[in-house]
């Protein structure tokens, strides 16, 4: 069983997934890992960390191969994880600061709106190059993508390739953990059934032993301390009657309600950070690189312990279920095809899937409540036009995708949106050679 990581230097995912790998009862002699990253320094760190994880868990470190050339590593891969970032902090700064100049205030801006669409234009071509290599070198591999913008990437890949390509996120699991804390109920006692689109999926059922937990959550939604930490999601719950995944800050840019005026920002994004701070992504990505590398060196050299407790990530649990037949349920991003009947069949949805030896089997969800499907549809139509624009190199389609982005449309006129987009095209031309 060979598992390859492309973008292995994304240590948040790779180290966590490798720790999950050695926790599970895979036959040690059957495990082989490939590590790929174009950053040689990052690759060196993750290679040493992987060797440490293997040696601490009785696995031969010779089963690890690393290279900056993915074509040397991909052959014979059974599973491929992708977690890449195209461009650095400075181009992300353009994603945030140019729209902000026009009045479009983003918190994360990596999956929707001006920031998300321009990140997609940078990222999708690279992902398509990777998937072309996978189709040539290991066409039967299961590909598990952690790269954003999730829905646009999965949609673009599925337009061109027939690979077993799935999108994984941790917003469902993280939200379930947060709800457990708000409700004061152990996570393992809570049952939930979640469906929608990535970063905007809905807890259609939330219960314990058959008892609906939504009335209790409605009580908690009156607690000022909880509301202060998770403001826009609690506000959406009060009005839409269902709880949404992903953080309040990220959610606040997926709709037209919270970020279009200064008074609304002050009211609905108190405390900053993940609750909706302007340009918070720049803090997340713009940390002290030297200090970060010092921490990596401590882990690689054995001075800091590696945490082996179970993570929230689905990745290795999916692989274990596929290999061993133990049924595992996960929310996975894949083409709708009628799974959610009141969303377009061609869009990418995040739905419960049952993973077992025979494969990944998505559940039929049926109709979402109308008010939830309407908000999802606002986002989906922008995503579809972005996909068309990227695949066809159609600049007008990129404009259209921004014209119909919920937040951007709430703030700007058509002419202002076009001017903003043109300025972003010019500022980011180094990263958009095909445009």
C-alpha cells in the first residue's frame, strides 16, 4: 500500500495524517510513503519528521521516498493526498487588500469571492497538471484533495478527468466538536447528519438518543459568551433554523448579510480572529517563518514530542475502511448527481458517504430546506462561472462569477466589480501567465 503526499511540506496535514497512519492497525511491512514538495527545505523537514514517526512505530524508514519531482514518486501509488498552495503570502495579500480598497471586506478569502476566485485561477491549472500525471502514472489511485478552493477544484477536475477524486475538509468534524462544547454533551453521544456544499453544509439532524438537540441549542444561542465567539453562525441559526459548518468568520463572507457595512462588521465580527477579523488569513499565513522552522527542527530532531492522539482528519480512516472493509461514514466533497435534489446535478456537494471495501458510496440526501438550498445556490452559481472561466480562459466568465458572488454583489456595482477584478488581474499577472 503506497500513500503519496503532494505538497507534503504542508505539515499541518502531512504530519497529522502520518500520525493517524501509524495509529491504525495496518500491517507495518505493507506501508510505503511518498513525499513530494517543490520547496526543498520544507521537504527535508517533513522527510525527517516522517522518518521519526516511522522509526518510533516500528516501520522501516526505507519505505519513505521523497522528491521534488512528483513523477518519480507517483508510480504504484494507491492513494494520493494533495495539499498545495500556489503563490505565497504576498499574492494572498493582493487577494485581500485590493478588494478591501473597493469595500469588499474578506476574513479568509480562500474559497469564494475575489480572493477565492483568484486563488482558484492560480491553483486549478497546477491541480490539473498533477491530475494528468496521476492519470498517466497511477490511474487507479484514490485521490484525496485538501487544497482550497475545494469545490471549484473538484468541479474542474471532474470536468476533465474520470479519476477517483474526492475533496476532504474538517469543517464538519470541527463544528460537531464545537457544538458538543456549547451543548455540554460528550461528542460521542451526539448524532448528526450534515449536507450542503463545502464550508456551507447544514446540520440537518442534531440529536442524542433520538432526542432533537436543536431546542437546547436555541437556548444556548441566547448565551452572550457563546454568541461572542461564534457570532454569525448563531445569527444564521436564529433566522434559518439550521446550524452551518465552518467558522463564523469564514461564513460571514459566504453571504450578503454581515460584511457590507462598518456597523454590521462591528456587530457581527466581535473579537476578531476566526470570528471574522478583516484579512485574518494574512495572520494565519504570515507568521514568523524563522520561528516556524525552528519548531520544525525541534520536531525533526526529536527535541519535541510528536502527538499521536486521533486527529479530526478523515483521510487515514477512509483509507483504512477501503483497505479493510470496516464501514466508516464521512462527509466528502464530490459531484452532486442528484444526491441533493434541489441543487444543480453538476455542482460539488459535501454529503455523508459510507466508505467500505467496495468503495465510497454517497448517501441520497433529497431536498434541503428551501432557505438553505437558496443560500447554497447563490454560492454554486458563482463557482460554476469561475470553473467555466478558468477552464476556457474566459475573462468575462470571471467577471460574471464575481458579479454574482453574494458578498461582492452586496457591496459593489457591476462597474466597480469589473474595475476591482481588472486591478487584481494586473497585480497578480506573475501568477496568472495564461491570462
